[in-house]
């Protein structure tokens, strides 16, 4: 069946379908470490069955600043 993935809209990330059932998390806008240095992104997946099967995973992302010494 078909699986749909999602993340919270308020985060500066989005999901892109890269190949068949594979997705990747990409930035939706520029990130600033001084503003937010870490994100916990929860990716949720659900199938189209009845009842729907659901699962989730948390990605811990740290933003680095290349200008820091």
C-alpha cells in the first residue's frame, strides 16, 4: 500500500520524495545557529489501510556555524 510521511509545518524543514518509498529531510529556509542550535524533527508515517498503521521517528539535528572559531 501507499505510505504517507509528514513532519510538523512550523519547522524549517520539509520532506522530499527522493525515490519510490524513500524520503529525505531538507531545509525549507536558511538556518541560524544563534537563533536555534538544535532541532528535534519527528517524522510520522502512516499507510492507507483500515485501520491505518502508524509509526514515527525522531531526528536530532544540530546546526553548526562555520564562522565560529
